[in-house]
C-alpha cells in the first residue's frame, strides 16, 4: 500500500509529494521537474535498507554537533538535482536512515520553508540544524549547504573568464546557450500548467508578461501589483484564488530522535527577548558590512551597489530562482552593466550543473561584475571577483538564516499545517509571465545575436528545438540536455 502526503505550493510552483511506501520525497519544480528519476535512487550516503525480519528499531542516541557537521558538509557537495534531489536526500538520510527527525516534524518544517522567499532546501537544512543544535547548528547546516557551491562557482567563473574564448570552451557554450533558452521555456510551462487553473490567473500571468516585456516595469512593482490583485480577488472570488490542498497521512520509519511527541526543546520555544537579540544581531550583520563598503567605496561603488541590489533580490525570490532571475538581469545586465546578456545565459548554465541552490548563479554574476569592473585594479581582478562573489552570496542568503532562526520558534509552537493565501497564489501566476519574458530575452540574444536586423542563427535554433523536445517529450534531465547540447555546439563551432 502506498501512503502519500501531497501539498501544492503556489510560491514555488510545485506539488510536494511524499511517497512513503517507497521512502522518498518528490518536489516537482520548474528547476528540476525533469530530474524526478533521481529521487527514487538511493542517497549517495545511504546504508542498505532494513529488512522486515530485523529486530524492532530503538530510538537513536543523541547526535553530536561534530557528527552533524560532517553530514551537512557531505550534503553540500552532493546536493545536485535542485530542491527535489536535495530534499529527497535529506528525507532519506534524516527521516528514514538516521531517524534524527520524524516524518511529521520534517514535513511541518518543510511547509514553513516553502512559504518563504529564498531556496527552500537550504532553509530546511538550516531549520533542522537549528532544531537539533541551536542557532550554531542552524548556521553550520545552512552555510555548509552553500559554501561548496560558492567555491566551485568561483573556480568555474574564473575559468570561464580566463578561457571562455578558447575554441573548445567557446564551442561548448555555443551549444549550451540555446539549451538554457529551452530550459527556461520548460520552466514556464511546468509552473504555469500547475498554477494557472482559471481565467483570472491566466489574466494575471498575461498582464505580468505585458508589463515587463512591453513596458519594462520593475519586477518588485509587478509582485506588489499581483499581491494586491490576489488580496482583493481572494475577498471577492475566493474560489478563484484557492488552489491545491494536502493530505496529512504519515508513515513511521521507527522512533526518531525528534519524534512527533518529543517536547519542543527550550531553545526552540518562543522568547521575545531571544527574538529581539536575534533582530539586533541580524541588523548588525547587515549594517556593518554595508557600512564598511560605503565607507571604503562610496554608496555608488560597485561592491556597495551589489550588496544593496542582492539584498533586495533575496526578498523577492517567491517562486524560486527562476522568478528572481528576471529581476537580476534587469539590474545586473540592463541597469548596472556588470555582465552581458550572453554571460548571464552562460552563468545560468553553470548554476544548473553545480551542487547547491540554483540561486547561487548570483555568485557568478558577482564574480564577473567584480572581475570586469576591476574593483581592486587590473592587477587584482581575480581577487575582486572572488570578493564580489562572496559578498553577493552573503547578502543573498543572510535573510534566509534570519527567517529560520526568528520564525522557527513560532513554527514549533504549533504543528498544524500552514495555509497559503490568495495574494501568494496571484504572485505565482505573475511569476509565470515573468519567466516567459525571461525566455524571450534569452531567445532573442541567442537566436538573433546581431539583432532582428541580422540573420537567424540556424544551428542555435536547431539545438534549442532539440533541447525542447528532449525536455518536453522525453523528460530528459537538465544536466543530460546541457551536456548533449554542449557537444553539439562544439561540433558546430569546430566545423565552421
């Protein structure tokens, strides 16, 4: 018998399904819907499953911070597959194998993380680390989820800048660019097919596309407008803005260290004094580096503007990384000129093929911007890029840590399911139009590199169509598509 837990997440545009008879967790998102086949495979850290004739399980012993440290570090290096793969690994390891937390408590934490802006898998790791080992446990879990990806992207970004014009590298990226265009179209289709369930939501998506495509309205203004429409629409026609639902049947994998009936630990209980201290610390962690950057480089300095820009971006990632990418390209490409449209497409391809959250593409944006703008002078270009990538990552993920550490005690005070609201449903509909605009942006620069006045790049168009067929018809994985298109691009580039 298969017992399932299903909930629709209008913020991330996904259905969350825990197929408990098989013991793995599926989260279908536009970033990784085509990678679901990974989720039924054993975790890279898994031990053989327990057979039915073994002795009954006993409650696990206490987990030391050191043991947890090594687990989170390993997770940071193997967290491919986007949120689906990352959440699946955590479910297999923490709920099924190690039994550090029960199924019910795990899903309750996940529900909260999916409501927040930012990468839900990284926030879930932070939440579980905090629940087990207080604030330092949460900081360690969340940081180790991101740091491997940061270091890998800094290295790849440098290789891209230093050797991007080498024929072999240039040929590979020639094929990857049209593949990325197809991936973004696929993302818009996947989130739209689940979020746009009636004419009201279709109208919101169309309006958001028109607003950003034809009138170039800022992404935050579109989000606020959609939220307002959802708020009033939810009052006048609630049935049009009420989507999805969830069942709450759970399977037990044996006694857990943090079980359904385990009392909330003292550090996870709400305290106004603790919340005030956290607010002060969080403010200092933002104000001090921002103040130093302003003092050293001025408010209009490149690093200062990066810090301010990505702080705003961190608060706008409702709908996942694909939703915030239009805002990033509006600012980083259109307004500040930190990188070119082509480089933005290449950065997204690198983000798709590295572990960690897809939003880590901001590290690539920061590195290229710092490197090209020569913040520390022409002799220190790599240092400038690395510092910029690190600063961008800091200001992008700082809000996620604060959301978890501040909101965790409120979530632990009740184990009832959290409800989604009409404004957030409308925001998700608007995100579909914004993502479609991003696909048009990428397609224009890839297929007509010299503008509409120039000729259509037929090899790129053929590669894009082939990538779309692989994604839509044959459900191939993103990494598989990128590798195949990269090789095709290399062949075309070398034969020219």
